[in-house]
C-alpha cells in the first residue's frame, strides 16, 4: 500500500515536471516572435505554469479542474501556438489591431485573470 502511494506521488511529480517544462519551453519559443513586451509574456507563462501545477495538484473539484484546464488550453496554449506556428486567430476579435500595444493590453487582461484565479 505504501509503495503504491509513493509510486503515485512520484509519478505525479514527474508529470508536473514534464508539464512545467513544456510550459516553459513553449513560452520561451513564443517570445521570439511576440511583438509586445517580453516580460508580460513571460509573466503569462509563469502564471500558466502555476495554473498547470494547480490543476495537477487539486483533485478535489471537477469544476476547478475543468475551468482551469479549459482556460489553459483556450488562452495560454492557443496564444503560444499562435506565435510558435505563426498562425492567425479565426475568432472575431473586434478592433484588435495586432500592434505591440494591443498585445500588451490583451496580456495585461489575461495575466490579471490568471492571477485572480490563482488567488481564488
């Protein structure tokens, strides 16, 4: 029984490490073509890593798991893949002009949302 629990915890630690490395590497790769302020993108990567860690550690609530998982996939993953693969967003985005200032404003809103979720 103790070996099973220790093996499970060790496996979870390895999964967390792999997930955090993926977030770090993808965020750094996206930074090469991000037009805005690089620190705001790196902060977003740090917050996304903390959200990933929270998802992998908190198994008590399906609501928080799915909420955070969808936000990570729908916000962070989509954002970094946009810059890594040089894709275009297909959603209607209003007056967003893809300028560095526009990206910084979007990152400020996203970082605020991620930080608020982490506090909650």
